[in-house]
C-alpha cells in the first residue's frame, strides 16, 4: 500500500541526502518525493510516498526520528487529507486538433500554459489517477514530453501540526520568539 509521510526538517545542506539514504539503506523505494520551504524560517517540508506494509511504516517513522535534522514526522495515509500532483504535458497540436485538445483540458479542469505552432503544453493538478487518465486521453494525439512534480499532501480542515515541541535551534534568535506559545 502507498503510504504518505510529511516530514519537517531543518533547512540545512545534506538533510535531503540523509533522509533519502535512510530509505535506500533499508531497501524502501520512494514512489514520490517533494521538498519545499515552509512558513517557518529554517524549516523545510518533505512529502514522501513509499509503498510498504504497516510494519515498514512503523520502522520508517522510528528511523526518521533518529535523524538529527528531522523535527517532526506525520503519516497522513489514514487521516483525512488532500493529495495533489502537478503535471505539465506537451502534446502535438495542429490547427485541426487544437480545439479538441483545449476541450479535453477544460474537461479535466486543466489549463493550457503554452501554445506553439505544433504543440500545446497543458498544466493539470489533481490525484495520481486524474493525471494518469488525462495522459491516456492525450496519448493518441502524441505526447511529446511529460513532467510530474510528485505528491504533496496536507491534512483536511483546521487541524495543523503543533510545532511547540520542535527544537527552536533551527530558528535564528529573532524569529524563535514568534513561534513560542
């Protein structure tokens, strides 16, 4: 089963390498990995999707917490959460097919972000299934290029992660006061 972890880490050189090496050393294949800054200075957020069983989930979470730069780990697989991917799909398009391709984009709530003389580039966000379905519909037109970001996730509703327990050493002295309760 595909499990999704949200991992908050210190934004320092080498942290991504250490996290990925942990998965590699334990022979887990990362299906998707996205990393970006958070609203807190010095903290980055990783969304990692991995195919494993419940035993593997428990081991991975325990091993992640052993890494020095890991601040918090959340498994969002079984809680209400929003999961999204983004894809850019460049498709062969000529005068005759362009209108049909634009209608397909509208049907999938996607948008055309670039129009060339012989191609269209379509941006689509959604679940893995939605993006896979759109790619299959576009394949007969001729997919020239495809790039996907990987999964991002956020718990639904007003629930947010509590950072009171995080080590404030990742913040500079001035910003640390903002995040204390």
